C-alpha cells in the first residue's frame, strides 16, 4: 500500500499548522484563518482518536486534547460562528432587498468582542509540539507501529464512531442527537482524510467519503441556521420596545429563518438516516 507522506510526518504537519494558524489569527483573525485553525485542531483530535486504538492490553487508554487547546477551539468557534452569520446576513439582504442594519451592527460588535477575547489568549495556549508529552507519545506510536496495525486501528476507530452515530440516527430525533451525529461523522471524515493522505488504498466499507461529505454539508447548513436563530433571539430581546415597525420587520425575519431551520433540520436527518443505515438495507436485501 503506497504512502504519499508517512502518517507520522502528517501528524507533525498538523501540529505545525496549529502553531502557524494560531500565530496568524492572533495578528489578524480573519474568517478563513480562524476556520483553518479550527480545522487543524479537528484533524489533531482525529489523530488522537486513531492513536487510542494503537494502545493494546494494559496500555489502552484515552488520549485527550489539552484543556488549553479545547478552550482555544471554543473561543475560535464563537468567533467563527459570528463571522459566518455576518456573511449569511449580507447574502440574505442582497437576496431580499431588505436591510437589517441594526442586526448587522450588533453582529459586528459581537465579532469585535470575540476578536478581543481571542487576542487576549496567550501565545503559549498551544505550546510548541516538541515540548508536549502527549505529542511525543503519539509521535512514537505512529513512527514505530506497523502499517498493518495502523490500518487495523483506523478500521476499529471508524467502526466505533460509525456504530455510535448509527445508533443515534435511529433513536430520538432531537437537536442534541443531531449535534452528536455531526461531531461523530466529522471525526470519521478526518480519520478518513488522515488514512487516505498516507495510505491511498485504505477502505472502510460501512460508509463512503462522499456520504460523509453529504452529511457534513447538510449538518453544517442546519448548524448555521440554528446559530442564526439563537443570535437573532438574543438581538431581539435587546431591541427597544417602542419601535413597532422595526419589531415587526425582525419578527418576519425570525419567521423566515425559523422556516429555513426546520427545512434544514429535516433534510439533515433524512440524509443522515439514509447514509448511516444504507449498508444495513443492502445486507437485508441480500439475505
């Protein structure tokens, strides 16, 4: 099985990416840079999920992302969500020809606050990778473990995530479960990316990369619509009560956004259930 870049080298590359994008974001936290920082952290978490499968017997243990990195990820997420909403509002205004200047100003003010909060995070929030004990342990694992063991571990990691997501998909239909499904399927996608980067022939038969991508797109749209409703509610709670015309305008906006949220919610569940249960349907038809 041909390797494009060793999995150990790719792991080191993700650590360097976090340090690189953190430095850039602290100077100028533009939307795309914040996105790339979060993406690098997600990929690092996927490496940790994979590494958990490479411990055996008494050595088996959970490997956690450092609390400081989790905090950074959360703050960057709040900033990213706000920046996405600014973009969505601009697109909606262009589409409808109606301006929502007050909400736009409120979002920009929120963005500035998040930028200040993000900028106050010290640069040692993500220490240099060479000083991290976890980094050294995982690095040793990836560099010393056989190809066969890594392929087997990746299959186990994906199978565990797949079964959790599948169980949730046929369970109660609610926001919490859909959030968990979104997280699990994203972790699967990043493990796929890791394996395909270093082992181009890697296969996991339960679900395809294309199906995971379809879930990601649909769930991302639902998530953005959910955040829009949450932020719009916060903004409307602070509106002055005397301006009835403005209140009515934003109530209509809320109604339109709620309709889009409901549509995206149902679409996402339809796609999730189809992708996560298609293999079972095939097996049933064969038997």
